[in-house]
């Protein structure tokens, strides 16, 4: 399942603030060499409660209750506002894994106290006890953190208040990093939380020590909710 950015073809149009990623595609394979594009499985037009066109990174094809669920961040403000915008999480449902997916609520997902969920990169994980958790990152760099909450059996509501999970948010130069795509998983009794950290600039004292770009980092814990260790650990460095 992928986001779909149709505005990267040279001379077609610009894609300022990544406002053009407006739908998801599904691809399937039997040998990992040959892929079938099942086309657009959901789009910004399937969610009527937001003004922007952008749908950023989320997930689809989550099986439960004999259905399949998709979780997407939708830009709230109109594209005419010249910034990256603010996002709310939507949930969609389909009879088939390849869709089509339709809005399950008619509004953004909410916390147990009724507040709309702001964030990016939603996905679903399981804790080994048949509990499903929604995991996401915030859409505000000043509030960068990982958030998680157990889903109700209907998969469209939260069953508990949101947990905020602390992870290392500053690089070795003490510069704050942008966080995306948190994914926790358990292996041999240890929880690993992988995430993308984006490094933009370095102060002069650190010039040349840290490359700008996207890092894949991780933190570990003995508990799904942490506390996760605060030692900066990197799986992949930015490419040239």
C-alpha cells in the first residue's frame, strides 16, 4: 500500500508542501518481482470533513471483523494556505483488502475525551494478546513524540486514553529532529520502536559531523509503552 504522488513528472505541475498526494494505491505480488497495481483504493474525496487535498503516509489492509481497515492522515486546511498544514486521522473500511475503502465515521477519529486526533503516519500493531493498537506520530515538530492507544473491537474508536511515548528526539549535536513513521514490534521479550528522524541543519560547532537527510533510528524497551531507552541508535544513514 503506497501513497500516490502524481505531481513528480517534470513539467507537469509543482507539488508545493506535498499537497498533491491525494490517494493510495494497492499493489500485490506472488514472487516479489512482478507486481499488479490495483489502482486507487481510497482518496481525499472519500473523506468529506477536511478542506485540504493531501493524504500523507498511513496504512491500509488491516484485517479485523471480517473487513479491512485503512488509517490515513488528511490535511485539514485548504491547500491555498502556504505551509505543510495540520492533519487529522481518518479511518476507512473495505470488504476486500484491495478496496475500495470508504469513510467509517464521517469525521476524524477522536480520543476518548472527544478531541480530534492530530498526527501523521498512523498504523496498527498487535501486542501478542489479541489487542490492536493505533500508533502515530504528531504533525507538529514542536510536539514531536510517538503516541499510541488501544483500539476498541470495532477498530474505529479508541478504547483508552492516549499514551505518549518518549524517545530520543535530539541528535548528537543537540538539534531537535523531525519524527515520522513510528513502528513498534516485539522480539524475544524486547520491544523495538523504529522511526524516521529527519535532520535539517547543524550548528557551526557540529558542522560536517551530521549529514542532512533521513535516518532510520530505533529505541528499545521491555514494555510496549516504554520507557524506551534514550540512547541514540541508528539503523540506516542518509544516502548520498
